[in-house]
């Protein structure tokens, strides 16, 4: 154990087990550092009331003779009810991180994603997006468990939600989601993972003990592409979480249906693997009970790892840490004036659907892509910018109906 490495707040208590949580932890390198790491810790809705929400701890690997030391622990990022979903993806600048979670809801008619931006200097957010045009997700609170995964290129997000898998497009520059699609299956879903080419989506359905494949890169309706990859021959065991490895294979653990019982067998003492996840149907070569866990057992979970090797998004408006003044933003529905500005700017909207009342948030980023100002409510179409240094900035407006608008701002003194 690392020094100070005990007593990290992780988990929930829905199964009388404080460690029972689908994606309770993810570890991210601190942007701009080669030696420091964030441990993000999720406390879901049924967690202890004094620390539910999202917290972080920091590891410094230069300490303790190079073995690392936990130098900060259990620091609040967000206090509020969250579901058991958390995953991360690189910002389009190739340095910062987006971390996405899901806000718990008293009903399933509204679904809200909460995203945080991790930069070298700070953690910003949450930036929330809510969706109301949803399929029938089941009774209130259903589907709070289950995995959330970004595709390997960061362009899509999928997560399981009761009898559905929901699929979104993701903008790595703005951190916004769009183009929601749903994949229906009669029984509950739990695990999900993308193939390395972002074309195939694999899903586990615990009540069937099965693994299914969907081709999200094929023409036609996604649901029609469903292929059954595996069904457990033992109804007491089910396939749990899915995780792509550095070898581009996708791994899964099998668990006893009552995981809290200390049942050990060939099923849960081995990991299984999809050897060729990019191939359609049974050609993906699913191999059961491939990797021995020795005398230990799996209980449905696997490490929650993002694509650490993802780089910048070439060709995007924020594919570099040095945004140039040549950036061209076409067909903008709002104007910024005066521009250049020194102490105050005004926003003039040319789109009738865009007004202060339906703006969810306004963020201003500097020339490195770092968010330097967040405005949650626009007062009288004006924004004070006297605290900004001389230079080029990008103003990003996110509306309540999940539309994003960008414009550039030059500050002169």
C-alpha cells in the first residue's frame, strides 16, 4: 500500500456491500505532468450521505523512492447524486481530459450527463446536458448501474440504461453531446465496449448471460445488425463489464448471479476474451475462460480505463494548444461586440431560437484551450472581461437544447 493510500471514498451500498459500484474509479494522468495522477472516486446515489458525489485523490510518483505517495485524498469535485457511470476521454487538444458522469434522477423522463474538464491548473464543471426525448427506460431509477464508454477515437459515447443502450456523438472540443440514438433489447443491459476501429459495439445482457454485437458503422438500423456472440451455458453466471486492452482485444469477466456469495468456479475464476472485435458476428472469435485469475474470482467488474494514447483531433478548431488568429467560424448566430474589447462585451443574437433564457452555459477559453471563465447566466446580454489578459479567446455557448456555438474574442487593453 502506498503511504496515505488507505480509506479512499469509493462505492455505494445498494447490495449491502460498500464496494458495489459499476465504474467507481478511474485514474488519469494530470495534464502537464509526467509524475502526478488523479484518482477520481465516485459515490453513487446510495452512498454515505456525507460524501456522495465525485471526489479525487492525487498520487505523486516521485515520492517514496519512486513507488508513489498519495499526497491529497478525498477532495470534493461535485456533491450531488450520481449514477454508477463514469468514463473519460482526451480533449481535442491532446492534453486535457473530459470526465463524464450521469446525474441521478427521480424519474426516467429526463437524462442529464455531467462533464468535467481537467486541465493543468484546475478541474472545471460540471457542464450538464439534459435530454428529454427518451425511450421508455422503465421505472424511476432503473438503469443507474451499467457501463458508460467513449469510443477509442472519442467521437461517440455509449452507455447501458435498463433495456436500452443509448448512443451519442461527442464533440471533443466543446465537450457536448448530440444525435442521441437508442438500441432496444427486451432484458436489462450492463456492460458495453467499442472495438478499436469504433465500428462495433459489444454489450452484455446479464439476465441472459449473453454477449451481443452491434455494428454502429454499418448502413441501416443499428438494432437490425445484432449478432449473438455468446450465451452462458450456466444460468447462475453472467457476463459483466467489458474492457478493451492494449492489444485491441476485448475482455470480460463472468460473475455468479449472487456475487455476494463466495462461490468459486471455473466460470468466475477466469477472464474471457473477444480476440478479433472488429470482425462481424462469430468471426470476432470469442474465447471463454482464457485468462486464469488463480485462486481469486471475478464479480463482474474490470478496471475502468480510457484510451490513454488518444492524441489531438487533427483538423478541429482546437487540435493544438496554440490556437491561431486565422481560425474561421462560419454562420455564427451571435455576434460579440466590441471586438477587440477591453472590459465588457455584449452578445447580439441573430437566431430567434437563441436567447439568454435558453443558454445553458457560456465558457471562454484562452489560446491554449484552457477554460478561463464560465458564465452560468447571461445578464442583459453583457459579459465582463476586464479580468482577462491581452490575447485571443474562444467564446463557447451551449444551449439548453444541446446546441453549441463558437466565436472568437480578442482582448486589448
